C-alpha cells in the first residue's frame, strides 16, 4: 500500500479499540478494489473532541464501537431513521458539502445481522428468539422487525428485558423458560461463550433443538458451545464473524459508493481469527 498526499483516511473510534478486527477487514477491502485509502484504530476518550476533529481532517468516515455508540449522537448533524429508532450509531459518514463536512450517523449492526441470517433463511414472516437485552439485542431486534420477522426476547434480567421488549413491542420470556419456545431461529446477542469462557452457553444444549437456525454474535471462539450444540441437534448455524462481516460491508458501501468485495473481506477476517 502506497500512502501519499491523496490517501483517504478511515478508522474506528472506541475505548479500548486495539483488539478490533475492523482494520483487517476494511484495509483488505480497499486493497481489493484499488482504493488509495487506509483504515486505522483510534482510541478515543473525548467523544466531542474526536468528532470535532472529523470535520476538519478530511476523514472519509469512522466505525464507532463500545462505549461510544450512544455518546456520539448529540454531536452528529443527522441520524438515519433506523439508527434513531435503535438509539445508537456504529457508523459515521463524513460527507463533504461545499467547504463544510456533515457527520451523518448510521447503524449497520442490524444490517449485518439480517444479512447473516438471510444466508440461511427467509426473514419475512420468520419467528426469531433473541437472547439478551443490551445494545446488540436492540439493534438485531429492530432490524428483524424492519425485515418483517416476529421476535421474542429472552434475558436473565427481567427489568432490562421487559423494557427492551416494550420498545420492540414484542413478548419477553425469562431465559430459564426458553425451553417453552420454538421458532425459525435462535440468536445469542450476549457475550456468553466468549473467550476465556468458551465452555459456556446461554442455554441448555437441548433448547437449540427447537430452532432451524442458531446464530451467535460471539466470534472468539468461532465455534461457540451454543453453535456446537446447535449442530448436534441438526440446526443450521451462523458464527459471529458473519454479522461482523456484513455490518462492515454496509459501512464500506456507505463510505465509498462501491460494491464491497465480500469474499476478500471474509477471507481477511477468518485469517485474522485463526492467527489469534
């Protein structure tokens, strides 16, 4: 990669951010399509200061990760309607308009989840059970509703779960009652099963048998215990890299207006995970 005076800069802001796989994915995409662009991680503590800098540094756009997905909202010029419903932004497009730069917020997490699931099932009319009541569950839930699916929320914490279910206008069940449910897909939107606790699953193994598709947003390890249980019970399974991939694909296309090189991005992610 040649970096010169015309190189366009993109990046990811968060705290911490050094562990992110987004630079690997996006730099592979820029190389594949021949764009003179580079994507870097930026550890950010002062969100207002960082977004002020975006307006003046000719940066094309940034991904936003924990803990800034909600904190960036007051400093944006406009917010996509679905991102506004979700209440968080994971993508900022720095759009040039004359001598000024407008910061436009989007959420591509829901797009990533929908596209990952669409590889295995039809979303319209599907019944999907989501485990969790945090930001990921919120984004996935709103995205599935946009696609015409019916969702049910399960969580350990009743108040958070019921609050999110109210926002999503869906049913809530306690997680220990998930064995009473069945549907087209089960989605784990929590961090349960992530290393160093790769021997854990949010549900008992037999619970996966009630679903055709099982998806986990955890990608370290790539094959979580939940997915292994799902496979044993005959489910089609989707690992967490697929959601990460497709939310990145949507970001790339927003920023560049080009079709993303999906296979090159997927290959870069899998190579990075296997090397870690």
